[in-house]
C-alpha cells in the first residue's frame, strides 16, 4: 500500500514532536508523550485502513449488483 504525502507529513511531524519532547522532558512525561504520539499514529493508520476496506466493500457491492443485472440469474 502506498503511503499518501499527507500521511508522511503527519508521521514526520509526530516524530519531530516526539524527538523534541524527549529532549525537553524527563522521566514519565517522556513516556506519556511518546505513548500519545504512537496512539495517534496507530489511530490514523487504522482510519486509513478502514477507509480502504469500506471503499472495497462498496465497489464489490456495485460490481455484484451490476453483474446480477446483466447476467441471467438462477431464478431466486
């Protein structure tokens, strides 16, 4: 799967924020910031995957409906 430019920019910004946070914060705060950045990145990837899956399902339904309309059926 090809990564969109907007996703690349988001990942780069998140990595930059995580790097800056680790340099400016200490201890548990660093863990919390990195955890939040990772959660946002995973959530973004999950939304992108859901969009692709949803699009594939809609396209599959449309193809199935078109095939049912064109091809002779079994009489159901």
